């Protein structure tokens, strides 16, 4: 007779659910046009969470996702998201943004500032109701955090979507990458401001001083060693930056982004870098999506969470489109060109979810607000291809238009 299942067997059941269920939904349902695999994985994570699977089958949920299994999954998720955020930092192309600084700064500034304002107004309205602001947050932190979540552009997912639309290497795709790169810098800068801990401000300022000095030494080392050694040095650098940022009271993901942002993509073979990103998405990130789903909560009422998500989605999409439309007027773009750029830049998905995870970890938002933001990110990303694809077919010449 076999005894009760051990942690290893239960862990593998959880892994089977994580990898098999979303893949089968995506493949058999042919969802790619509306929901790429990464979006299906995020949705599946929500469905496997306590608000859906846990409510429908509480005994099975508590059996599979017991504390030991969740601890194992969280460890994989932490490493996965650190790698992913570092790669997002490496993909920033600030040199190109500087070459086109007037156009890039106007577009990036308005594409970030207007949805931030719209989202901040929505967040201020949420303050009037219980259950949304986190226990560790002041009102300004909540408003700024939720507002910035509405303004985020998911650079790595934007790259995947533009690859799918065959515009990534075209002039239009490269322009959009420039705008998203600048917004990425601002997003993490605002996050650092939100997380600033006045009780540990000396430690946090010390982190930045040491980081600047260490970056100079690290960059000198990277250009002097063979590429095969650069890959190992990259991983060690990532771990050190993540650890020291977390020790300083910021967050390990802030350290991971900074680790990537100070690295140059041309230190590595671009095909290998793309291959690493695709494999992190394939092999590791689904575990992060599941761990994200396990953090969802509907305690304030399912209807209230959906209403909040709808309001935040409207603020996010409208703010991004209005901001880019204003930039288009200043820069002399046509309406269709501004619309395509605005819809692509409003893609949320992973970076927004990572951003919201940090806010939840630090007690700035509650798990109910996190759930609303997660639903907003899913809706935002699912809208992108169905809206943009017909526009691109009508305006093929826009794809080749350089600035």
C-alpha cells in the first residue's frame, strides 16, 4: 500500500496544472488572435487561485496548493521574474531615444503623464471606499501607485506582440520601442519614490551610491572579458543587485531592473539574448503567473472588483490614447498613426503585474486592488492585437515611416 502523497508528488501535480492547462486552452481554443499564450497563462493563474478554484473546490485547492508547495513555487517565481525584469532592462535602447530626444521625450512624457493622471483620479475615487488601500500606504502612495499602474507599458510583451504583427524591426516598431524604453525608466523611478522608507532612507541612499560605483567597475569588467564569461557575470550581478536592493528596503525587482538597465545589449549575441528571453517565458514565467493568481482576492465582492477593474481599464486606455493623440498633434502625425502607437503602448500584461506585485508586497494596495489591476492588465493586453491588426492593414505605409 502506498502512503499519502509527499510534497514532491503534489508539487509536480501543481506544475502539471501550470503548464498543461493554459497550453491546451491556447492550442485547442486557437486563442492567439485575442489572447496570446502569455495572456492565457495569466488568466489560468487567476482561475487556479483562491477566488475561483479555491472557492469551487476548497479541499482540492488546499491539498494541491499547500504551504510547502506554495513555498517551492514562490522560489521559482522569484528567480523567473528577476531574470525577466533584468532582460527588460537590457532591452532598453536609450541611445536611440537620445538621438531622437525631442520626439521621444514628448511622446513618452504624454503617453505616461496623461494615463497617470487619469488613473490617479480613479484611485482617488477608490479611497472613498474601504478595502482598496493597503495597510502600509499613505494616500499619496496609493494614488501614485495605482495611477502609475494605469500608465505602464509592458516592454517585453510589446516586443512579443510587435513580433507577431511583423513590425518589430520596421521603423514604426523601433520608434515605439524608444517611447516604451523611456517610460520604463520613469516607471521604476516612480516606484523607487513610492517605496522610499524614511526610517531607512540612509540605507537606501547608500544603496544608490554603492550601485553607481559598482556599475562603473562592472561595466569595465564586462567589456574586458569574453562573451561566454559575460553570461555568468550577468547572473551574479543580477543576484547581487537584487539582494542589496531588497536589503535596502526597496525591492529585489527594483534591483533586478537596475541590474539590466546598466548593461548593454551589444555585449551579448542578440539571437542568444532573444533565445534566453523566450525560454524564460516558456520554462519559468508560467510559475510566476500561477503564484500571481494565488494572490488574487474577491473579499470586497466580485462585482466591486470587476467594476474597479473596468474603471481602471477605461482610465488606462483612454489616458494612453489621449496622451499619444496630443503628442501626435504636436509632432504632426496623422490620426491613424497616433491611434496605432497609442494602442500598442497601452499594452500592460507582465510589467504591470510585476509592478502590482511589488505594491502588494509592500502593503501599498490590498489583494482586492491587486485583483482589479490584474484584470485590467489582462483586458488591456487582449485588446491590443484585435484593434491594431486591422489598422495596420489599412495603413501599411505607416509601418515603414521613420522619424
